[in-house]
């Protein structure tokens, strides 16, 4: 991740409601800070998919940011597909795995967005913009 001083200059005005699915509290906090710098509002943090499901209805996010590594085996990928199909909420997935380790999951990158850890702010911002479509446009100055 970038240093806090570098993140401050990355304000993008994305203005979206984000639900984070991440089992490591420190990473969830870092993501919350980065998303805040982008202009997003984190409306909830779940440790895993099972916690995220009930939150989807109550917090109504514009996007789900899901750590695939916090899920068991392919559960994160399956949950991302299920969220997209059942709620139409776009999902951007985070992973520390290399492309080779992900194998068939590479197809998901075209649909949801796949960001590799450690997070590169430009790559992360681009994935969020793609996933959010019209909601991800920078706000007027």
C-alpha cells in the first residue's frame, strides 16, 4: 500500500457506498481510509461472505470489495458471482495470489475487477471506476 501522504493526493471523488469483505481488521481499516480518500463511504465491513449477505440488504452498497484470500477455497469467487447475479451489485475482488494461482478465476477480472495486493492506488481506482460505471465518475469540481 502507498504511504498516507501519497494517498492524500489521490482524492478521486468517486462518491459510492462500499461494503468491504475482509477478514484482517488492519487491512479493512487501510481500505476504509483509501476509499475515503477516493470520496467513497464505507457502509459496512464483514469478515467473510456469510457476514456480508445480510448486510447487503440493510446497507445497500453500490459496490462490494471482497478479499478472495479471506474466503475458503473458491468461496470468495462463488460469492462474488452470486452477489453479482442476485443483487446486481458489482464486486471488485482483492487477492494476494498471482495470476497463475488464480487460473480459471481470470475470467472474473473482465466482469468484476481484480486487484492484486499489495494494492497499487492507480490500479485500484481504475478497477473501482470500471465496476461502478456511472456512479464511479469523478464528481464535478
